[in-house]
C-alpha cells in the first residue's frame, strides 16, 4: 500500500520498547484497518484523526502486542 502523503510504501514501525504501529493520513486509516483485520491481525485506531494548523489529518494505528510487525507489513505490501 502506498502512503498518499509520501508516495512511498506504508511502513509498520517496530521500535524497541513500543508496540508496532503506523501513522498515516486520515483517509487511509479505514482501508489499512480493513486490510489488516481481514487477515486476522489485531489492530485498532488510537484516538481520532489529528490535524495541526490546518494540515491534513493523521491517524495512528496500533498493532496488537502479540502480532508480528513483519506479518502486518507483508499484508500492507500486498495491497496495491
């Protein structure tokens, strides 16, 4: 899946000490949640869509603590 803000592939961030997550433009939150949940990956949107100073809104998606960030990334990589 391509990030509409950067025109690069959406990346699942998996940093030490934190849960795997993504930050994407608001309009991509629902399609990403659906793609991941359709493949059985536990994930959810944290809070609402946040816009600062009129910039396009961003959404934060958390990946379940028992889920593989690599598996979530593979699902998103398979979405055109």
